[in-house]
């Protein structure tokens, strides 16, 4: 016989597919969470089975919003798969390699306000949540696909020493995060940058407010650009803040020829790096409960899905004010 707790979980899962958001929020516990993910799919164009596997993975990992990179879909498309909304955004200049998109869970589909593509590398989606007291909570999730180090190196001008592509990319990114302070902001994507570990010297300098101590590898030049952007805009890299096994920290897999072997040798080995991140505002870190990558997914790609889980009930922080010294009088001495 199914225990009562399990029966309640099954009922809630079924209702999540059919009821509108307001009704669902009334059924959910007070400590409801928002699970945001980033995933470079390496192509889903025209592959119905691959899209169905994507939805299966979203259900398996309890994902609310998935930011998709490298969909390789040229045209705009909006479809419903197993009650999930899949949005693939059009690419400019009829390109094929890029492509951004979003996958939204059934509970959040009625709350979508708008989505917009600023370029082939930056897009965002706005969501309006209805809280239990009737007020609205606005959320912006920015989807990012950063240029690789090789592309940036090839684009650097010999005259100025700057990369026009990189400047345009960060300008679009700054435009996407230029929102009112009442919005909750999240930035997720394949940044093609390595932030690395936060050193002791950086920790003492206060950089731990922006990156955690459990990053992977060494920081590269793209990572320096990304770190400057994070610090300048008061953001925090969520998936560097938790101590997990190495396979749950790295996000990208590739193959290389080991040292000592001739170039072009077929005897290669796997190596893993952390180049996908989910960012939030520094004052929202208190709501962050976990962030990690996952293995063993149905959709096969050289990137792993990266997930950050936030507890929405923690968005209000009470700051204690310093107590002032009170002047006390001895009333017994009064006549």
C-alpha cells in the first residue's frame, strides 16, 4: 500500500500538469522553490525524440525554467510537449550554429509575460508570479551563449587590442540585466569562460561575495572578463558555492591527446571543465539552496545541465539595527 506522503506527492505531481499557477501555489508548501537550469544541447532541430528526451530530463530533475543554447534552430518556433512550452528563438543572418531557447514547466506557462532575443548570444524571458497575498513578483531570466576563447582571439583588433565581438556581447548582456530593482534577476548560460577557484588572497579581498570557493580549474582570459562583469553588476556565480564531487561541478567534456603522445594520435583521453554558470544577485544568495551539474541525462551532449535551486520564501531579510546607548537617570535622587 502506498504511504500517505507518497500518495500526496503523486497527487501534487499530477495537479502540477493541469492546474493554473495560482491554484498550484495554494497547494504547495510555504517553502516553494524555483529551479533554473542552463543546458547547451548541441542541436535539437527537427529531432522530435530529442525534444521529448529534453522534457523527460526536465521532469526528472524538477526543472522550472531551462535556458537552452546551441539549439541550431534558425526560425522561431513555439511548441507544447507534454504540457511544457518549448520556445526556440530565431537567429539573425540565417545562421545555423547558434540558437537560444527556453523550456518552461506547465505551472509557469500562464505566468510568462514576454521573451526577447537581443542577439544570437543573448535573450531573456520575463515571468510574473502571483504571491499568496495577491501581490506580483517579477522575474527576469537571461539566457547567454558566450564566444569561445578562439573566436575572441581571432576577433581582436591589432590597432586597439580589443574584440568588437566581445564588446557587443557584453553590451547586449548589460542591456538585458538593466531592469528595475524590484525584479528578481538570474543569468544562465554557456559563457565559454572559466572562473576557476577563489584564491585565499581574493577571498580576503572580498571576492567571495561574487564567486564561491568550489570552482573548477584555473581562470582564463574569458573568465577575467566574466568576473569583471559579475563584480561590476553585483552578481554571484551560484554553481561555485557548493562542495560536490568533481563530476557534479564540471559542466563540459572534451577529448585531447595526452602529453608525450604525437600530435594527431587517436589515443585520446577525456577532460572536463566548468564553463557554464548560473548567476544571481548577491543579495539573493540567502535564497540559494543548491547548485550543481547533473550526469546521466537522456539528451546526449558535450555539456551537462547546470541547475540552481532557490527558496522563494527567503526573499525578505531582516537587518538588525545597531542599538544606541541609552542615557539612564537615577530617579531616586530626585526630590
